[in-house]
């Protein structure tokens, strides 16, 4: 899946401050428009971006919230 060249609005995980900022960022507005969640390392914003299907990302978040991931 290809991410568009439009600038993405990145959001840092709310847990980033809990572990010294070593966390991830995601682009929710892109996800709602395309069905793909762009995810990147918040410490390396110019680094690679993972493209995760919305359903897989939602399952991951649910697993983190309920402690199974």
C-alpha cells in the first residue's frame, strides 16, 4: 500500500511521556480517509513508515488496552 505524498498530521502516543518519549506516532486523519494507519518511530520522524490496515491497528490498540498484547 502506498501512502500519498500529502503531508501527514502525526499524533504522538499519549504514553510517550511515560517512557521518556520512546514511542510511536500515527496519522489518524490519513487512516480515516484511506483505511490505512501510517505508523512511525517518534524518535526518527524521517525514518520508515509502516502502513497498517485500520482493522489490524484497532485490534492491536484493543489488545494493548485489555492487556493481551
